[in-house]
C-alpha cells in the first residue's frame, strides 16, 4: 500500500459515488483530503476527510478554496477532478435534440470545472503534485449522449496539455476512463443501458467505486512518479476491443450454436 502521509488532496464531487470512495481510500493511506461538492456527504466522513461546499463551475468558489487551503496547509499536492454530471438521456441526449442549455451545462461542469481546478490549485502545488481527471469511456469513442461524450473527450485533451505545461514544475497529470460504474449517477439508468454495457465487457460485470479508487491512489503516490499524460481505462476491458467483440461473439455463435 502506498504512503500518502502529509499529502493534501482535493477530491471534487466526493460527497458520494466514486469520489467518496476515492476520498476514503486516499485518507486511509495517510492523505489529508478535502471533499469539495455541491451536496452534503450522505454519511459521516472518516478521519482526515474534510468537507467544503463548492461548485466546480464557480471561479469564486475555486479562489475561496485556494485561499483556505493556503492558509491551512500552505501547499496542495493533489487534485482529483471527479465531479461530473450526465445530462439528459433518451432523445434529449442525442446530437439532433440536445438543447444548448444542456450542452453548455455538461461542458461547464465536466470540462470547465476541471480547467478551473487545474488553473487555481496547480498554483499551490509548489512542491510538485499530481492531478487526476476522471473522464469516461464516453471520451474514447462515439458514445451515446453527445454533450457528455464531447465534455469527456475535451477533458482528455485538457489533461494532455496540462501534463505538458505543468510537468516542468513536477506536477503529473493523468486521466482515468471509467466504464459503467454502479453509483448514484446511475440510479435512474434503464436496464437496457446496463445490458448494452455488459455486452461490451469481457470481464463480465459492471464496475464499482472500489475498482477506480485504487488507481486514483496509485496516481497520487510516488509509485507512479514517472507516469504523466496518459489515459487509463478502468472498464473491465470494454474499450480494448474497440467494439469488435460483436464479431468474436458472432463467430462463437456460428461455431458453437447460440
Ligand atoms: P455521482 O453522481 O454519484 O457523483 C458525482 C458527484 O459530483 C456528486 O456528489 C455531485 O454532487 C457532484 N457534482 C455534480 N456537479 C457538481 C458541481 N457543479 N460542483 C461540485 N460537485 C458536483 O457520479 P459518479 O459515478 O460517482 O461520477 C464520478 C465521475 O465519474 C463523474 O465525472 C462521471 O462523469 C464519471 N464517470 C461515471 C461513470 C459511471 O458509470 N458512474 C462512468 C464513467 C465516468
């Protein structure tokens, strides 16, 4: 297990879901974690995890957070840009039907919120640091929901640029691409959407926050000291076959029968 003692790490959207698990695992490994979210945590936070009400789309909130972190800790080591929204589904998520409001909101939270976090908190990473951006497999292909997909593709681009610009200051920037993860974000998800995901996953199950959090902890640790500018899918193998699994499955059926 890595040692994150003394590292101050901000996790956006850490009140629930993947961010919550990430905050708990980082704290368990010794980090001082600040969860920054628009909602209150659903359960009491463990030791070494503090909560701040914070909207990632607000430059004022980022500046206020940075001032508070500077006066309390002096420097920050890590930022996990985890907060995200999915926007409308069904036809309303499609390119032909998505509203400009929906489109703008998705980009504002999922991409601009991360940009603001990187710009504001990297100034406090005076002793080097690590930034992890939570994109999605939606940022690796032509995923359903135009605004969500574009926001997650844009985040990958932002990560690469940040990794190039911040590297000389000893700040690493990497991206995680989770596949379908069972969290409150998916509470209203219809079964056919889940089944379609499952049909893509060679490892045969959907993901859990516990599948993603250890990868975040690794990227916050010195064990990943020479890793920057990469995208790491955590998806049970879903995007590794770039959709070609349907051909393999068809061949299996033809050979063995249904
Ligand atoms: P979730 O909805 O359970 O958690 C998201 C958190 O972000 C919530 O606590 C929410 O309050 C917070 N948030 C939303 N808007 C915010 C804002 N403006 N400011 C601050 N906090 C805000 O979802 P999750 O599944 O835990 O998602 C975490 C990340 O993983 C998101 O970026 C999401 O897009 C991404 N992701 C999720 C899945 C999945 O299947 N669940 C798959 C791929 C990627």
